[in-house]
């Protein structure tokens, strides 16, 4: 298939990521500046403003973390709090149904893995294109790595 993306390829919600990272920096800067400009605050209270700004910014940076990296040997799914490496043969199906908040991978062990790196939040069409590309990669690479079923 010539319409497959070249490997390695990274899928991530670009616009959502840009909004989250920008908001994280802005929140940190605003809260820190407010804390430093308030004259009646002591050093500990000012530090608590900086810490609060860093904490809120850090949460938004964590929310901007999700991505999917596909390479010749498989897929690495990076979600908010975890990372999982999958071989192509482990991925049976790539799903993005109407109303789903993100892509789900049906795995050979009978479980389903959410893939927050492809989500139709701000850019639905881009998420659909990414899901189709990941599905095509999984079908192309999974078929060559999957053991034939005995019947």
C-alpha cells in the first residue's frame, strides 16, 4: 500500500496540545506574576503562588502528553499517566466510532486500550485521518507478524 505513512510516525492531537501547552505557560506566568506583585505577601505566600502556578501548569502539560508512535516493530501508546509498547501482532483492530472520545485498540489478549493520542476533540477530521492511517498500518504490519490461526 503506497498510501501508508512512512515509519516511524507520531500521531498526537496537535491543536489540543498547542492549546494545553499555551494555557499551561500562561497560567504559570499569570499566577507567578500576581503572587510576586502583591506587596502584602510574605516570602512563603509568594512561593505558594509560584508552586500553585507550577502545579496547574504541570497538570496541563500532563494532559498534553498523549501520543502514539508507530515504527517497524510496533506501536508505543503514551497516555496521560502511562506508556505501553505493543507489537503489531497484538493489535487486532483500531476503532474510532461516532461519539468515542478517542481511539480504542482491540488487543489480542481480549482487552481494549484507549489511545488518547488520537482524539476528535478540536479537529475531528484530523483524528479520523489519523485513525485510518493507524488502522491501515496495523492491518498491513499485523498481517505479516500475526501467527496463522489453527482451525
